[in-house]
C-alpha cells in the first residue's frame, strides 16, 4: 500500500484565503489513497446497496448487507 507523506498534501497557512478549497483537496487526496482497496482482483461486488460492508469469504472480499451482523456475548 502506498503511504502518503506531508509533501503530498498542500499546506494551509494561518488566515490564508481559499483554505476551504485546499482542505477539501487534501481530504480528497486522502480518500483516494486510503479508501481504495489494495489488490482489487480479490474483490467481488454485486448488487451494491447503501451501507453494504465487505466480508472475506476465504478467497475474496464480497459485499454483504450490514444487517447480517449480530452481537454475541
């Protein structure tokens, strides 16, 4: 997985104009890097719905509805 360094992000100076745009661009850079699943060949997504989660089935990641999870004590 690629790491992100401080040099990858744009710095925001105190009281600079346009800080919101810079902040949003930095958040997008972080999301692009860290919300990407490494090795997408082992991911199978079908019939995606809101709030699905990924579950490892032994050979690949598959999406599952979040409601299947239960708690145990």
